[in-house]
C-alpha cells in the first residue's frame, strides 16, 4: 500500500465522537465536555494544560498545583453516527453533554464547568 492510499484511508476513518470527562484525583472535581473528535479534543486539553494556556482558569491552576499525575482523561459515552449522509451529530452531542452534566453536576466545588444560567 502506498503512502497516499494510507493517508486517504486515515482521513476517511471515522473519529470517535461523544462526551468526555477530566477527573482531578486529588479533590474529585470533574470537567464534562463533548466533541466531534474525542481523541483530538482530549489531546488538545492535555497540550493546553501542559503549556499553561487552558482557558479554564481553575483547571489550569489546579493542574499546575497538583501536576499531570493527578488527572484522568476519559471518554464517558461514544455517539455512534447514523448512516444518513445528512446527519449532523451536533444536537445529539449537546443533549448527551447536558445529560451527563445534569447527572454529575460538575459545578463549583464539584467541578470545573460553569453553571448554566437559568433562562426564564
């Protein structure tokens, strides 16, 4: 198999999408998020934290305080794509993330997510 064929095969390989969690083993705080490409998003989080450029200020502070050994990065739920070529998983990902944040309530002392504003 030539290089171009391998590259094309890699680009055409579907990436896992779904909901992820970052856990601080020291204090139990978590961050819940979702992505169309879980592997890339978790790798980007790790890189941002290592470089000190994570936009989540509290998570970045605790990463610096406790070190990378104190954190676990995991996939919570994988969203299987539909066979429909017009399928847009964005809304399904948003719903899955909301379900997990409702379940785990990763706000304040329990997590790094911002509490949603109640709209009346």
